[in-house]
């Protein structure tokens, strides 16, 4: 299992690979696939080289929603506490060329736990962890509000040596970022912090002032890592 990123030289580098041992037994779980209208239940299978979805009709024949993706064909893979989103490089013609996304809902907690354990350290920045990492060794934290347009969510921003976790009880607003996957960090004052990830910018209003020395350390962690 490998995602690929294009290096500045134009060559492709395999950054992370999940060995077959990570899936000693092929994972197969029942999931709900959202269609344009309603949806249907099928089976999602995850192996060391691909993710496949098998949906059957009343005569046990594969439907047109059945798919298999190799990891290099996935543009963004988002794992939440109940949902898996697979954004492909396919164009959605009736949506002005928007990239096609497949959404699988009603994930079992055991499935989420197993997939995250296999992916958390091995996939590249195209993997989005839309959940809090409970294994993170938190060094310090701040109560925050994540600003999204005219609304947002409340939570705790936690900092560790190798990760930053946004932990929120609201929907699937939570995120876990590896330091090496963040592209930039900025602030306008001690009560503001913005993290830039491949997924986009995340701006936080801080409910406690961020000390300058801690911001400087965070800046060095993120910016120096991004340029190495």
C-alpha cells in the first residue's frame, strides 16, 4: 500500500508503504454507500494494495457502484469515526468536472480502529484523519474554536512532539495531523492560530493566550520539517 508524491525533481517518491503484515487477514466490513438518491449496503474490503467496494443487486449481481481503487489512484482518503470518504481523480461530468467522491457511512468502531492503526504512520499527506488520535502523548493543550465560515466547532487543540490533535465532540470535526504533513503555521495575535494542511487551512480562535515561546517552537517544528 503506497501513496506517491511528486518530488521537485519530477521523480515520484514512495513515502510510506503499508506492509502486508498490517493486514494479516483481509479486512472486510459491511458499510452503507451513499448514492445520489438514497444508498445501499455493501462490503468494503481493504488489503495491502487496494480498497474495494462490492455492492449487489437483488439477483446478487455486482451493481455499477462496485469499485476497486489502488492507493495511488486515490486523491484523498478521509477516515472519520463513522465515515470513510474516497476522493478519486475521476471527473464528475454533471458537476462541472468536480472530482468524484465515494462516501461510505455507518462504519463499525472496530473497523475504524483497525484502519487507523494501519494507516496512521504509513500513508502520506493525502490521508486525512478526521478523528482524534488517542495514542498521542500530549505535551500541552488549549481550548479553542475552529472557525468555519459563519459557524465553527468547539474543542481542544492538543500538541505533541510529532502530532497536533483537534478534539471536538461536534460531528466529525476532529482532526489529527502529523507535524511532517503540515505545510505552514501562522498567527495574527496570541489568540489566533492557523494551521495549513493539504486539506486546507484550519483557523482557530484560542480561548487562552498562546505564549510566544510555544508559538516559536511550533513554527520551527512545522516550517523546518516542511522544508527538509
